[in-house]
């Protein structure tokens, strides 16, 4: 809860509310919570609360609020990627604080020294951060893997102009095709040697080992040389 950084008056949307333990804590901190619970049995045991609006249904089918809001949740691990994608697509999302499997959170934030497509693609608009770790013994029943907080924060200003966000996404998609065995080889194949000769990029580096901020820089450099 504390890792979410939610403030009084902020609207919070919670996926997978269960019996409402986190929901009540969020309501005490912010005063406004929309809690989604797909399980009818759990939703039926959800306590009445004047500051919580319970929605019995699938969070992934929900229409995002039209005002700024945060997502906070101890989510079903099997639906993590879908929930993250929902958050990234929500126009008014300010942040998402999600308890996920430790490995998932580490991979998406570059803690293994590599970065997946989704992280790199969304980097101009969102910062991905690895939060506190939670040992599996804190859960009942005890799962096989430890957990961690994954934090997505919308940047106050995107790293690229709005008109460049679509072309940047296409640029990243191109880079992740892996043609030639490295990002430099892929870019050279597409843009030609003249435009890629001066790039400050290890010629042997696979695309997954290139940090997101480098992708943004490379996009800017190649755009300027067009």
C-alpha cells in the first residue's frame, strides 16, 4: 500500500479486490476506490463501505475512468501481462502499483540486464520501477515464487513529442525483429550504412540488451539523419 504513493482525494482502481482488505486501506488513504472482483462468491462477502464502489465483473473489460486515476492491486499472476497492457492503454492513468511475481517484475524493469519489447516501447511515456520484494512465506497458501512490487509511473512529459510516439513504436518493433543478430545489424539493414555508421552502439549487442533510454536516443539520431 505505502509503495503506491496514493494521496488523499486521488481516485484508485483496484483489480482483483478479493474480500476487501487492501480496498479498505486504500479507501482510508485516498477516500475514493473502485474495486473490481470477478468472483461472485468473494464479491458477495465484500464489506459495505461508503468510500468504495464494488464492481462485480472483469477488470480487463472495464472502461478506464475519464479523470486521472491510479491502479493499485495484488493481482492474479496469470493475468499480469493483460493487466499491465490495460494500464498502459488507459489515457488518464497516472501510475500503476502491482504486486507481481518477482521474476516478472525484475524482467520488466531491466533487473536482469535485459529489457523486453513492452518496456522499451512504452518507455517514452512510462517509467518502470522495481519496488519492494515480498517473500512467499507472507502468503497463505505459500506460493512457489517470491513476489515484488512493479511500479509504472506516467512521465509528466513524454520523452518524445506526441507525433513521434507512433513512429518510435514502429522503430522498436523493427529493432526487435532481430534481423542480422544484433540491433546495429538490424538498423543497418533497414536504414543503410551511411545513416548508422556514426551511431554510438555496440555492433554485437542483441536488441534485448539495449537499455530503453538508448532506444530513445537512437530513434532521435536516426530521425535527424533522415
